[in-house]
């Protein structure tokens, strides 16, 4: 029942990063003084001293960037060549490849140039044949607003009428007909050809109406409304603190499968490389008719609002640093996220206030549970909520901590070269804060994915994966969740907003548990423990680990006659409900349905199993995974309350 997706794939870039880490230490290893460097580093009394030592050491050995420039500026000649290549693919009806190339041309061309407007118009044509009609119309409007050639504009109006007709908006299509005729009259075509085109569109408009698409969305809302002090949480979830587990989230009422317990927008996030060209750099939504950055050629946005927000939140600095940063050794997506958190925070607060805030938080000795609260509230969009997350610096090895100081030194070097003014006397505190952010991101960041498949095509042209990485996010509230190898909640991505849903019945006063990467059902205990120790610096003692629960490949072969029923429930009830579960699974696997119509039954069946049969059992895993799959694959059918 478990998909072929292996969570270890999510860490392959981190494995590559370990290889790249040798860049920072090879000179010391060759000189056989690596031990001396570590000893000197470890003996330094403060985090600030450690950063300055590392920064000056790397500077001495030429391990820091010497220049930082926009290596991918807008280039019409290059954009034209990309578009011509896309035209060839379009003519050969390879519409997916054509779309991807037109998109690159849009990102590469100078804004307001003829090359830009032609690329947008051509992208609309590819979207039309890919049956992405709403995005096609959006691109048509963009091209017309950018003064698409008058003699060709009739083609765009013709395409828009066809799109409107295909999505059932015939009345709107008819309203466009007059504009179409006006622009057709300006086309450089023979009269007979113009008449033929006009008659074709008239016939299309007179055809029997297709029923207008009814995009009815399912509403997602917090169980009982928001918590007054932590608004991202349900009112039935509260924060607690324990010496052994630190801050954690606990429910104040019995919870059923399917209950929504948290809805959080991230404080900051960065796209994974696979999604640079197809997801908004600001809100992470899929955008097939996006608009590019005004300067660089590496990012795209769903609209002007997101482009302006991104610029104000850090891209005005990131833009010129982007190429240098992502190509420097060990600067992967986690380091990029750390870098962006710093840039966004400095843009929002200003450097002086940022430094003052960091100093105040470093000196804070209040109740550990209340760290990060501001005027009694713990908010996802506040820097103090981010900076007070645990970074586990005291649990890290000297070699691990030294490398994270190296990453911070690279970031500071790139920023100063790019023109961000950091006074010499503040270099230490800036570096110290970056090291903590890097450590906190390593321990708290979340990754989000989305299905690459569209209605008639797929964005994943190479791997044919069901899980396409979208972004790495830092979410102050969901970071409070502790790990369990059998989690009772699951996270899903709804256009860059993360929703936390109960995936088990949860009794009052119980803790909410997320999973940090590996489930008991999919990976052996020693593999889980190794990852958790290396990445998160703790040893898991959950009951699947303590009781050494078998993996799914064993559970799936367990006869139902061996299930241990601990109530007097009728076996007929269990058997009928079980039979319906596997009928639904069969329908989903045959693509006969997406399963959403059965979601309430799946929740009730999960509770039935939980309340009557001792775990672990394979059927419980099957039901849970089906729920997760349905929620994942139907995310575009939901809308978040007040979003």
C-alpha cells in the first residue's frame, strides 16, 4: 500500500552537501592540522568568537567568495533562441516541452520587449493544447496588455473565445466576439481567409453549450476555531513544556481522524530547484502563466502582488546573490532557507533592529515555554517565533558546528560583496545569529511536495515521480511538534499553506506527534534511529521503537485471523467495513475515482479499527495511507477558510 516514494530521496542533496563540505576542510586535512583547528574553535568562549575565528580562517585560506554578480541577466537574444527551439517542439506537437521552453523564454526576455510578449503569447498556445484553459486566458490577457502586434492580435482573441467555450462560459465567449472581429479586420490576411475564420468562430459559438464547469471547493477550517494565543492552532490544541521533550502540543479534547488541528503559513520558504520555473517564488503556488522577476532569470511569480512582496521580503538582495549562492559548495536548499530567513528579517526589521532583537533574545531568561511569544501571542509571521526555535547547538559535534559556522561565513561574505552594509563591529553578532538560524532550520524545516501530474500531462519529464519537491519551509508553530514513528497527525500542502490533520483518534491531554522522515512501517528501527540522531540530535523512544513493531511488508501478510480484537464488536461489522475499504482502494488504484467522496468513510473505518483491534496491523496502515493519498492528490479541490 505504501508508495514507492522513499523519504531518503529528500536527503540526497544533504548527502551531496557532505561531500562538498570537504571544500572547507581539505586544506587543514592536507596540512594535518584539522585537530588543532577544532580544538582552537571549541575553546573559544562565545558563539560570536567562534564565528569570527571561522570567518577569518576561511578568508585567510581563500575559501570565501571573492565576487558576487548577477550571472543570469535578462537577454533578448538568448530568449529568442529558446523561443525558436520551443517553436520547433510545438510544430512537432510536443506541447509539454514547448511549454517548458516558452516559459524559460518568458523568464529570460527583457520585460516589455517584443521577445517577452511573443514568448507569453506562444506559451498561451502551448497551454491551450495542454487543456490548461484558465492559464491560457491569463497569458492572452498578459500578451494583449504588453502590446502584442496588432496584425496578429486576432489569434489571441480567437484562442480566448475557444477557451471560454471549452470551459462552458459561452456568454463570455460571445461578448468577446466583437473584439475578435475588430482585430480580425486589422489582420494582414486576404478577405476570403478572414471570412473563413469569422464563420468558424460563429459556428463554434452556435454549437450546443457545454455545461459551465462548477469548481466547487471543500472548505478547510480549524476544529472549533483558532487558539486565541497561537492562532495557527485549533482552540482544542495548547502548548505545554516538559524537561525531557521541551515545548510540545497537546489536545484539550478527544480528537477524531480528519479533524483539522493547525493551519499555518510559513515564516519563510525557498523553492526546491525542481520547482523554480513552475511555482511562485513568494507563495509557492503552482503557476503555469507566471510573471518573471524584473531583473534575474531564475524565479517566477503568480502575480504582481507576489512579485512585490518577494522583492520587499528579501529578493531585492537575493536577486543579485542567487547565482553565486546556489553554486557555492554545500549551499543546498536548507542553507538557502537559512539565508533567506536572515534577508527577510533584516528587510522587515532593518539591520539595527534585527541586531537589537537578536541580542535581547540571546539574553532572555524567561520561562522556556514562553520564548518567542510577543504580547502574549505566538505568531507565525514574527521573527522572535523563528529565532527562539531549538537549534541543538550544545548537542552537535565540534566538526558539525564548525561546518555550520563555515556556511554562515560564506553567507556573510556574499552579502557584504553584494552591497549589504554590515559594520565591522556588528559582524560577530550577525554571524552568530546566522549560525543559530542554520542550526534551527536543520532541526525544524519542513519540505512540501505536490503531484507533478496535470489533467492531460506531467511536469516531471524525467523521473515520472508522484511526489514533486516544491519548497523547504520554516513554520514556527508546526516546528513545536515532536517526533513519533507512528504519528497521529499528517501535514498537507494547500498552495503553500500547511494543514495539519488528525490521522488517528487522539484522546484528551495526549500529545500531537509528527514524523520527522521515516515511519516504522517503511524503514527498520536502526535506519530511523540513525537519521534522527544525525539530523535532529535525539534518540527515539516511541512505542513502535520500544516494542520493535514489524514493518509493513510483514504486517501486510498477517492473516486477519491473527488480529487481536479487544472488544465484543460483531465480526460482521468489521468484515463489512473492511471489504468496503479494499473496494475503495481498488477503485483508486484503477483510477476510477480520486477517493474524495469516500473520505468520511475512511475516517470512520480508521476509528473503528483503532477502537477495537490491537495494533500494529496491516489494515490500519492501508486505511491511513489511503487517507493521506486522497488528501494529497485532491489538494486542488480544497480552499482554506478566510484564505
